């Protein structure tokens, strides 16, 4: 077993409200991170420009707060990080 710290993420697409499947995934990852004293990251996959909305981002965040789930990093929006991804892509 390695001593690498646990880092998990929940990355919903803001094309609708938080649904039971997304809530379950968020809960399982959150529980795993907390159990292992790791990091839980919220990353918003808002690259679907035609369907992603700020209202759905807010609704997802509100739903997670209602469930009692917090995050250690984020929320990061994919569309705000294209330069970072491009730089790493060029290194590859």
C-alpha cells in the first residue's frame, strides 16, 4: 500500500438539478475522502455551452449543501481552466 494521500472529486455537468445518481456519487466520494482523511474536490463540468447554466451550478451546490456535503477544493469550472489544460496538453 502506498502513502499517497486520497484525492477524489465529484464533477457534475450543470445541465440540470442534482439528481439521485449524482447525489449518491458525491456522497460515496465524500465519505471515502473523509474516512481516509483525504481531499474532496468539486469540479463543475460546464463545457456543454448549449445546456449548462449558472442556475444549475447554483442548484447543484445548494443540493450538496442541503445534503451536508462540503468540499476541500473548488468549485472549479472547467471553462475557466482551459489554459491550464492546454499547457499540460502541449507538454504531452
